[in-house]
């Protein structure tokens, strides 16, 4: 009996597992071919799409979006419909539920897949700028947006803004008793009855960094120590803060305008206050759009940026449930939110505030016992 | 095997053995795939953690690790959360698995499907449903008029209860598969001289203990890795530190360094579990003997009552709460209508992923079972440690390795990378689950087959795999559920365009009211249940055969 021949033959004979393996391998390959990396150079694509833009066909662009998908997806679909450019998007989850897109962009830095990054708050954009992920681009549509919302070096441009607000439960708190300043939250009246989102993440991390930049370390530390002593509840995200207030688990909280508006549209018993009108003002957080350095389709990316910075997009974001405040003068604002001119935005250098994030995160871990 | 290195000219037999055997080739390929997909991304990230911004070697990320009391306290709490969850889930799941395998219970198939439900609902959403029930303004509080449970809800105990009730199905499935494999003849022989209770404690339980322990270890690691549920219940855990390093500080090196204590905890708990359960193992031939049947007799009412309580508390109450919260059925139908592509992607990617995982894990489990005892122990610990690596670390590592030009890049920019991520995350646990199945198959059957002239491949596919059947099916089901629900790594590697259902759900729920979150969670749970029910029906005949009924 020749052993070696048998050994060579039997694998052919046993037909059970091989097809499975083969099918699995084939499906992998098919999946790989499904969505091939564009190999044509961008210049060709760009020329083709600019030539075709009027005929409404051609080209593609990839955007990573951290603005809530329910708000951003319709805008991108509209752009597709208008231009015929195929927009491939990656959306982010709420910051506290998973590690988001900024990490993907950082990890992909050596071989970028995205053309544009659309952020819903300043911190991540500025982190990416610092890490060399972004490229400068001065969009013609940035004109008319106040200078404070634009990067002097053109690595980002702000548009449609949200604001931090105090949210309160209207069944439990009368409007006249609602806190008018974030510093009121340290009042014993709100002991155990106030919630904020984890200040290490998302727009709350921007808010606390802005407070440190504005107040200085000593006063800011003091404020957070008092908050802690007042048994402030730390929720994993701004939407959770809103839900806790709406359910009446706590009476007041700090969150974002769009979060409150979603509850208002859902007829929940909440209302919002733009705090510190007579004091330091309230941090305003623009969306920020940036071009990615070494993007696969830079020209298509620039055109998409132009669109996002148009008054038209600001208008639809204002009219959507996102209730974002337009930054172009003359664009009609959202119905539940006062116009930019009527409340007091904190005077902010976004770069300076963002620089504080790391240090402030470490401080608050200790002060708030996170 | 050693013969292949000899350069002996001689007869045909020796020439034959100079070629590597199909066994060697296949096991080496399986081992290499495992290293490439599961180990290299982690090594890559470890490398990142030792390199400074200037590209030089640095120990900076590890310098301050665990030096402050705060971090040590967090790590202690994480460990408590893991151990508590593993114990609770095993206390619920293992008896259930034993009952499903051995007791004379009615409607077992339906029970099994119902009891798997907590595993397919995202834990975060289950925690949310518990807040809606037991929170200070929850359903119970409004029913009773007081909020005596709310302090409990927002506590470590609450987190353990939520995670324990999410994860017990894992222990149940593993225990059932193991109990089915125990050789009925042993038990029958013992029953001649001993009471059923004694047989259960002295024969059956010791034989299934390693599998129960392996499942408990997997549950421990899953609870350790969880930060969504503790975050919602305001329990500070160490895992959030890793997450903070990535998501707040954008410092990959620090993130990896912070994951190391978690790996160490998993390793230590793994070693302790090994020491406790030991290697009580008896080879079993294909199980044709029913063995010990647990006749419930007068305990029947008690067991059924307990089952009813478990079903009510862990399945019906959360589902009803979510359904009430979701409100109108239009919410679910509208969620369903727009999620077609995501559902299709999720089901096909999870099916491909689970199949590849089980194929690879079957070979790895075989290699591990047939290696020396000491090596076996080390491999188990390697599997559990790899599984403990946070999904973010795996995701970033995969991007670093696969986002290149050529074939790797072609895979990275396609949905195939999601399957790669599934493999990277879940091959180790499937291998851990399958290793026990192989070990119970006596080497003697393979030797007999070889003497009879069968090749190893033929022996493996015709003798070894059929005997692993129950284990393969439960490993596939668990892998499918895990792949389907994977979020952490998928979110990082998924290419632009519509991705998987959990990614869709999580990108949508950011700002939506909890009613829509509930609707989407119910949708996600039902989508993953449908194929499992179909599979259950399809396997009906075999399952009854295997249980010896």
C-alpha cells in the first residue's frame, strides 16, 4: 500500500469541507471586488465631473460626518440629486458609545480614504489639524460667515452652529425658577437634581475646555468642585441628560440645543435656557468642514465643501430638527431658537479652547471622580 | 513529522513522508491565518505604544500606568464587574443548559430560542429598558409609588444584574452543548450503583466543568470590555480609560498601554479558572446513549416556576418595556423600510464571518486539543487574552495594517474588511469553545482510521468533524450573534456607504428620542433572531437525535 499516493489522493476525495472553504473564500473575494478602490487619478475624475456637473452625472466624493446622521444624510442626498456626484459617507455614533471617526481619520492618515470631514463640534477638527490630517482650503462660500468662525489658516470653516443650553423639566420647575447661569447649578437648590454629560467627550468636552480658557484654572476648578459637592449626575451623553430631565429623574441639565429640540418636537415636558446672558455668555459650537490632506478626490471634496458652506444648507439645517443657527447673515433661523444676535455667545478662540482639552480632561477626572 | 527534515534517500515510503502531510499543511495554514488576522494587529498596536512622536523607542505610555489610586480603584471595580457578571450569568445559564440537555421538559426548542433573546438585544438598550422599569421615575416606581430600586439601578450591582441577564445565554448554550457530549454510557454505568443526584454531581458536572468555565471566562471578558452599560448606570470602570485615551485624547499609544492592565486581569482570571476546573476530561465516542435524564418529578413545578421567573425578568419584561417605549408599530416599520441594505449587509457578513470563524476555529481547536498538556493551557490563555483586547485597539490596528496599496488596500476599501474584523475579534473564543469538543474525541479513532488507510483529511472530515457537530453548531450560533452585533471595530474599519445594521442603529440613535432607540433595538433583535429560528427548525431532526430522545 503506497501511503504517499493515498495521502495525496484523499484530499480530493473528501468533498465535504472543501466546497465550504471555497465558497467562503470566493465570497470574500467577491466582497472585495464589490467595492474596488478607485484607481483613476483624481485629476481625471475631477475634470470629468466638472465637465459633467451641468449634465448632472459623474464623479464621486467621500465624506466622514460626525454631525448626526438624521440631519446630515438628507443634505448629502440632496447634493447627490443636484449634481449627480456619488457621495459615499461614513457617519459617526454618539461620542460616548464608540470610538469615532476622528480615530479613523488619524489611523488612515498615511493613506487617506476621505475627502472631507464634517464635524459637529470644534474639538475633533482642531485635533486633526494639529495632527496634520487636514489641508487648508479657502472656500468662496465662506464669505459672509463671521471671522470668529473661520480658521485664519483655512484648515476649517464653521457653519450652522449649535449652542450649549440649560434644559429643565417644565413639570418640576417653573420658568422663573429655572437656572439662568451655569453657576446656578452649584446652588443647593439643585443638589442631586442636575445632570451633565461626561465632560471628557463630545460637545461637553468643548464646553468645559472653553470654561477653563475663559475663567482660568482656579475659578474653573472651583466651579467643578462645587458641582461635584452638589451631587451632579454624570450621564454618558447629552441625549441621556435630556432624557433624564424629560423623565424627571433630575430637574435640570446641561445639553445641546438640538438635543432639547428633539424632545420638544416629541412633546416632552422640557424647555431650554441660554445661560449667562449677563455674564460670560454661552459657548456656540459651529459645524466645521475641512478638506483632508492628500485626499483621493480633492477637487470633488472642495466642491462639496462649497455646497456645505452655502446659505442653502444653512437654511435646511435651521429648518430641520437640528435647529442649527445659521452663521451667514440674512438666513432665516430655526423656530425654537433665538437668533445669534439675541443671546450672548462666549467670545472664544476655538484653537485655544481645543488646546486645553487634554489637560482639562485629566483635571476633571480627578475633580469629578470619573 | 520530524522525518520531513531528514535527507534520506530511500524507498517510496520515506519519500512520501518527506512531503509535508495534508494535516501539517492545513494546520500550518490555519495557524498562520490566525496569527495574521488576530495576532499581528495587536502586535502592531503594541509597537505603536512603544514609539514616540519622533519615531524613537519610548516607555512613556507605560510609565505612569496604575501608579495613581484612581486607576487602581477603577481596575478593581472593572474586575468586580467582570467576576460578578460571570458568576451571575453562569449561575443562571449553566443550570438552564443542563435542563435543556437532560431534563424531561416540554417545549425545549421554543424555550431555547426565547432564552437566547437577551444575547441578541444590545446590552446598552437592555440597560436602558431596566432604567425605564426600575429607575426613580420608572414603571415600578409609578406602580408602587416609591423608587426603592433606583439606587440599585445606578450601581455596580445594577450593572452586574444587567450584564448578567444579558450574557447568561452564552453559558446556557455552551453548557447544553457540553452536556450533550458527555458519554451516556458512563452515566448509565454509574446509575447502576448510584443515585441520579450522585451521578450528576460526580460524573456529569465534572465532565462539563471545563466548558462551563470557558464560557464563564468569555462572559468575564465581555463584561470587562463593556463601557456603555456601566456609563449609563454611572459606574466608573477602567475600560472607559482606554476609551478616553482614544476618544478624548486621541492618543493611540496611551490607549494601548491602558488596555494592558485589562489583558493582565483577563490572563490572571483565566489562570485561576484553569486551576479551579483543572483537566478532568474523558474521551467520549459519538454519543448514542441518552445517559442521565433528569426526571424532575416533584421538582417539576419548582423548576417550571423558576423558568417562568427567568423568562419574565430577563426576556418578557425588557421586551415589553421596549415595545411600550417604541409605541406605534409605524416606528418599527419605517425603521425597517430604510434599513434594507444594512440588514442585508449584516446578515450576509455575519453569516460569512461566522462560517469562516468556525472553520478556522475548528482547525485551531483540533491543533490545540492534540498538542501537549502544557502547550494547551498556554494556548487557552492566549485565546482569552487576545479576546480581551478592546475592539478599538483591534480596529485601529487593522486600519494600520490593511490600509495599504495593492490587495490589502482592495480588501480594506471593501466590506471584506468587516469580515476580517469579525475574525480578528471572535476566532479566539470560537476556538476556545471548540477545543473542548475535540478533546473529547479519542485519539484512538483517528489512529484506527489511519491504520485503515484513511488520510488525515478524510479522518478529520468524516470522523472528527461529525463528532464535533453540537459544538460546531453552538460555536457558529454564538459567532453569528457576536459578528452581527459587533460595533467597536466595525465602526472603525467599515468602508464608506451603507454598513451593518448595528452601525446604522448607533449612527441614528445619537440624538433620537428613546422611543426610536427602542424601535431600532427591537428591529435589530428580531433580524438576528429570524435566521436562528430557521436554523433551529432546520436542525430539529438532528437535535432530537443528538439528545437521544
